[in-house]
């Protein structure tokens, strides 16, 4: 489990692609100090498992399905990723509950700098729109953000990024048209399941 609070920006050093997976080598000086083989780490909101540690870098095996369902497939050497170590049970939950399971890929539609913040608009897949509510939580490339507003006609979500978020994540590098990994609030999915599940024998 993660909280959506990025702990480090890592850099992709190598990508070795195979038939059914790809091995990513990511330079992460701060994170590797706390990692061991088998640990989970979120990269742009995707939960990965560490398979090897080399110097200040870790290696992770990424399956083809993950590459096709997230923006990791578009990464190249030198690309930067938001990293977050798995949460400890006794730590403060500063963001919201994040699983590291990407629900879909959005695309940046507008960037508008403000005096003390930056407005970021992105179009989300239609099937995810009903999970998003104004003032609710959403995970964007592994970053826990508060939804400012949502345009249901265009499936466009607006968030406002403060200087602290821009300084500590890769969201400051995004351009119109860029891909964003989206994970909606797991609580919304549980509520939907409870509301739509047909009554079982015990309730008949």
C-alpha cells in the first residue's frame, strides 16, 4: 500500500525489453538505501517489485500488460519517474490509500500557470469518470491530489499544483498531450461494488 506522497524522483538508466516483460533500471539514491530484493516500490503510480539492487539503482521486472495499460511503456532512457516506498503500518497517512494498480491512462489537455499554483487539466477514460468527484482524491502518476473540478461532458479533471508538489514530483515536466497514470479512489470502487452487487441467498 502507498499514500501518494512522492519520496524521490528517479531516472530511468536502462530498459531491456523481452517478449513478455521488460527490465527497468532506475537510479534512486535515496530509495535504494531502504530497499531490499522483493520490496515493493511505486513508479509513476505503478507498484513494482525490486528484483536487484546495483549501486544507487534498483531493477524491476515489468510485465507486458503493465506496459500496455500504463504510461511506463512510453518511458525512455533518461526519463524521470515519481517514486514512493511502500507505506509502514505505523506511518502517517498524509495522502490517501493508494494501491499502485493503475486504472487507466489520461492525457494532459491544458496547463495554466498561476501566481502561486499551476492548473493542470487532463482527460480521463470515460469508464473512470464516475469514480471522480470534486474535492475527492485521485492519484496522478503516483501523486495523491485533490480534485478541483470535473467537466462531465468532456471527462476532464482539473487539479491545482502547489510549488511544493511541482518541486518534488515530475508533474512540473508535463506537457499538453503527455500521458498520466490514473488510479481512482479505491473507496469509490468498493461503494460501487456494494451498490450494484445483486443480493445473495442470505439476503433473499
